[in-house]
C-alpha cells in the first residue's frame, strides 16, 4: 500500500512539474499579441463582426494563471451606425494554478473596467444582436451531436450544481464605470445607464456574498433622470432550495416630467428568506421610506405551490397627509379646521389567502381620533364583510368645507332637487354582505354633539338594516332603527326613532345656529318612504309621529306681545315696550300624520299660566311650505306677558296664521275677535251712557212733577 501511495505521489509531482514546464515555456517563448490577427479572424468568422484589440494582451503564470486584455471593441451590426456594439477599456482574469490540479477553480477578483454596450432596435423591430443569435445557431448546426451518457447527472441536478459551485472560488467581481444604452426606435424610447458600478465580495458558495451596485439612468419616454444604489448579502443552497437576501438596502432618487411624482425618493430595507422545499417566503425587517412616510413590517407567505397564504404586520409611522398630498401634487379640499389632516398613524396585523383577508388588529390614528377594531373579507367573488370598529371620538365638522364657502341651498323645488339628486347605487347595495358593529365614544356632526353611540349593521340579499342605533345627546337619549329594501328598482326605507328627555334648545342651536324651540323633548316616529333620490323620498314619505315638550318656549314669536300691540293700536294707545321674542309654555304636545310628504297636525296643545294654544295645519316637505293656524286663548292677564291691559280680552280665542317657507316663515294675527270684543265693549258703554241719560231725564221729570204737585197742594190748602 505504501509503495502505491509513493508511486502515486511521485507520478503526480512529475506530472505537475511537466505541466509547469510546458506553461512556463509558453509564457517565455510565446507572445499572445502576435495572435491578434487570428483572434479577430476567428471572431469575424463566428459572429460576422469586426473585433478590434487596441490594447495589449498579457499572460501570467505563477502563482496566478492570468489573462489581461486592454482596450477592445466589437463592431455593430449592419444598419446600426459606426458606434461599437460593445467595448471595454480593460479586462483582468486570474486563476490560481495549483488548485487546478485538485479540480478546484480559485480565481482572483475579476475586473472589468470601462464596459460600454449599445443595444438598439430599428423601426422594423430588428435588434442589433439578432445577427449574433443567427450566427450562433448556424455554428451549432455544423457541430456534431454529442451524446450524454445516461449515467451522467444532468446540469439541473442540484447536487451536481452545488458540487460544481463548491469547487468554484472567486475573490470577487468588479465592474467599474460601465455604460449601457438602449435605443428602441419602434417605441421612441432611449435609455442611458451610466456610472454603473458592481462590486461583490468573495464568491465561495454556498457562503454568503456581499453585493453592491450603483448607477445613473436617463430616459426620454417617460422623461426621467435617476440614481439607484443597492447593497446586500446574498446566499443560496441549491440542494436545500433555500435562498437568503440579508440587509438589502435599495435607494432610488428620480426626477422628471414623465414621473407621476417628481422628485421621487425612496429607500427600501429588507431581509428575504425563501425555502422552496417548504414553499414559504419570509420578509422581515421591512422598511420603506418615501413621500414623507415610514412603513415598517414583516410578511410571511406560505403554500406557494398550491394554496398561497400570507400573514404579517404593517406599521406606518406618524405622517402628515397634507404634506404627502403636497408632494403628490394633489390639492386637498378646504376644511373648516386647517389643523386637521396633519397626523395619521396606522398599525395592523393581517392574514389572508386567495379567497379571504383578515385584519386581526387595526389601529388608525387620525389627528385626535383613534380607531381600533377587527375586520375580515371572505369569498372575494361575492365578498362577505365582517367588522367590529371602535372610535374614541371624532369631530366630523372639522373636516367639512368652511361654512363661508358652502353655497346657500336654493329653494328645493322638485325640478331643482331632481337635477341635484344623487342616485342610490342599487347594484352595489344589492351585492352587500355585511355584518358588523360600530361604537363611538363621542361624535360631533352638523353641530350636534352625541356620545356613547352604538350601531349594528347587517346587509344581505338586498336588505340593509341598521339596528339598533343608540346614542346619548343633550341630557337625553336616542334609539332607532333604519331598514332599506333594494331588491326592486324602487328602494323602500323605513325609520323607527325615539327621543327621550332631550334638551332640544341647545340641540337646535348647535345644528341650526338658532334656538327655535326650547324645553325637554320626547319624540317618537315611525315613517316609511320609497325612491332613489331626495325629491322622491320626500314625496313618498308616510307615517306617524308624536311629540311632547315641557318647560320651554317657542322662539321667534311672542304671541302675548303680538296681541298686546294689536290691542294698543286699536285703542289708539302707545305701543307697549318690547319684551323677549318668545312664547313660554309649561307643556306642548301633539301628533302628526305624514301622507306623501305632507305633514298634518290637528291636535297641537300648548299650555302656560297665561295662554292656551291649540293648533292645526300642514307642512309640505317637498315644497318646504307651511300652512298652519294657531288659536290662542288668554286665560290670565294680571301679570306676565299679556299684562293687565288685556283683562278685557280674557277667554277670547285669537287666531294666528303661520305661512311662508321653512327659511322665511310669516306670522299674522287675525284681529276679528279683538274687533268683536271692542265692538261689544263699545255697545256696553253706549248702553250705560244712554241708561244714565234716561235715568237722569226721568229723575228730572220726577222732580218737576213733584214740585208741580207741591205747588198745587199749597194753593189748595191756602188759608
């Protein structure tokens, strides 16, 4: 055995010495530059192109077997001008000699400096490399077929590939100052890549490889100038089918009229791990900085071959939507509060498959509002949405246009309303499949302040229900439900609503800017309507409602003052001093019926220590017109609004007509009963005057007759 080993060692050493002598002789006695002609001729025959070697060719032997090539260029295809197809300033390749005898390839860093390549396509769609492909095919056709032994492993065998790669060791790649040009005359597109630099660390697979890349790019269609930088560490194991990319860092900076955003700056950081045997990909340490935002997270994708699914978490750090839209060139609508839309933050955990998506955690911060909850969508072909949302508080009015910029609404005539109406999206509503709940701690909308709001939403098969709806407002509460049936082309809506103990004065002040009625309100209503636009909904409104108010006042009209002023005018007396323009009441109640948009009331009753009011009439909602009669009776007049001067009008019923529109109601006093009372008073006074005159005359006649009798008696008994 020892003899065999000794013989093998001696034989190998002798062979290595022989090879070294032969190679050394080549380097000593052969000048490679003398073969430039043969090399260019061979390239001419193989490609049909002219190879020009301007620089020197040099060889080295020990400890590196190397080749250095100076300035070289390859001519372009016919019809593509005189510009070279490719050129290089210098190429340097060196292989370590001794490892070759051990079937290992160890290379020094491969250097390629000053590479320039010009790729082009003419207007007919012919590229300047088509001829090279044609020459390659022709050459291949001339070569004899080589049979691959059946026992030999194919190149696609991972074990063989890894074995070959393991035997390859390169100290690195270095591509400096490369320039690539793409000229597509068909698409009128020119792309120029310059200052291209590519560097790698040692290539000794499967060990990780460091990689860095930078380049400038310029194109005309779309018009853009940019700079790209990339770095990271790449590793792969073909046998295990595992691929890693760690510490990836990609930076893009671009400007140009052809970009939707200019300037555009972005930086992406990530780690990527792919296991194709297990069919999953992990993306971790994800960070994307762009447009003034910072997005971080991690994503895991499984079941790549059969049932892809994903899960992960995404966070968007606090950013200003106003600044982002400014960068995007988007003008946000003006808002009542210029301070809103300056802070948004997002956190979510998600999971999903090809037919389902879930937000297992959702946190959204918008200015002073925080939203939390969960949501899911299943069956993307016919989406089923489920959600549970909680909002701590939101002031919707802050996000609406400023009041001064909101145009005044025109009179809502049917023509104007029909022209401005927004149709309901029936197809979308019919397809809804929703089941969820929403809760809000505080809500301000249209000036109204609500709290402890809860709402359940259910929609399926063309039926949409918001039930129950609950809220607290102005020391009272609201309960209600809204149902919509959109199975036909004429949707049906129904409302059931109840207000209890609501301080209606502040509510109306906040919503309308004026306190039309004050007091504690209780209201219940059950209404139905049909239609797809507001005018139709108003015209088809039907139902009933009841209301009651306690300890309040009707603002904008003082019925006692109106009567007092009319009475003073009739009596030709000075107008009484002005008092508060409101009519106080201890209790007001009534009921209404609604028929095709016409609201009718026949039993309005309002009571106060001074007045009794009964009202009846109608309100035309489509036309926003009022036709109402208020009958007022004075029950007490010693104090208060009416005063002592109305004592004579006590127990009279005085009608007050309310007409006009919602915007401009008109109040008019019917003076008939006052005039009748005045006439009755005049008659009584006249009667008393006549009676007094008659009594006086009768008394005078009596006295006259008495005196005459006395005179006659005196004469009769005169002595």
